[in-house]
């Protein structure tokens, strides 16, 4: 007997239902990352765990046919909370716990059998970007600003980058953007294949909901099995991802990350 997960336990995610009605309720789960600082969603201790865990519940909830992930406030996601980053750099136990969450976030999105649609506006950085780019259909506003900021922080580009960027936009583009932390507009991200679609700002959510509704109305076995088979491209890159994540978290125990944190707090270029 299936049970509906307790979505009330999530404090950094606003979760509602919409879309086609199945068994008396909307079967599209709308997941909004909250802007707890009033500006951008950021992944602190709770938020990082919740963004990894939610996909287990989406997969287990038989009433859900599709999920939409979006951000609140000025952008899709603002990256990791600096307090969490500082704790990771100075506390082995925290670093070990967040490593497991970062691993789970990637594999939980990949292994969730329900299709996921992301709607990215404004800045898209950090843990939110992981789910945004690993989503099955990734949609960005043309003015969105996608940045993988790992090397700027002084750690290797782990998270999702090594497992999916070369597949999406080529190795040459991946190295350029990841090693230099160059920002990418939503329009450019679509041009190079990093996202599925780029649309005008006012069309972002309507387009995301339209696609989610189409997925929810389609053959669930056909759509889910197509996702599963295509994601074997990502599963076979698992060792590459595991290596990148290990090197990233080894960097959190090194000296450069402290300069990276200080430079962000002081709003200046880092001096490595």
C-alpha cells in the first residue's frame, strides 16, 4: 500500500500541486526553492539536504507524474550559503556529511523515475544548478545567468559538472566555462546545448507548466522508461562524477578554499 510522503517536513522548499487531476489531486508537483534571505534561494545545512532528499519522495509518490523545480525571488539559486561552506572547510564531520548529500543529489535526480522540468531565471548557481541542469527538460529564461563557481571558490568543479556538461555542450565548452567560471546566459546556454530551451522571461513558468502537463498526460511507462534508458549515459559516467566529487571535497580541506571564502565575503577577486 502506497502512502503520500510528508512534504510538510521540508522547510526550504515550498511544495504545491497543480496540473492534470489524477485521483482527485494535481499530479504535477511544483517545487519552489525558497529565498530565505529575501533575495535568492541558497543551500545552507537544511536546504542542501532537502534538495537531495526531495527526489526520493517524488519517486515514491505514486500520485505524482511530473515535477517542476523553480526558484523564488531574484533568481533560481544563489549557490551555497557561505556559513555552510566555512563549516565544510573547517569541520571534517560536516564535510563528510555534505559529500554524501552532494552525491545523493546527483544520483537521486538521475534515478527518480518521474520526469523533472526545471525553470531557471536570474542567477543559477550551486546546488540548485545541479538539479536544474540534470532535470530531464531544462528551461532557462534568456536573461538567466548560469555560473559554476567552484574554481572561483578554490575547489574542483565537482557536483554535477563532470558527469553532464561534456555530454551536453562538448568537452571544449565544458572546460572553458568550468575552469574559468565564465557566466553563461540562458540564450547562450540553449545555443551550446547546455539547456533544453531558452524563452523570454515572461514565458518561463507558462512554458515549464505546459511541458510538465504534457508529460503528466502522456504514457507514464513510456516516458519513465525512456528517461531510465537515456540516463544510462549518465550512470556510465558515474566513476568520472565520483572522482570529481572526491577532488572537490579534498579541496575543501585545503588552503585555497579559505581565500575563496574570504574573497567572496570581501567582494574582491581571490588571490590564490
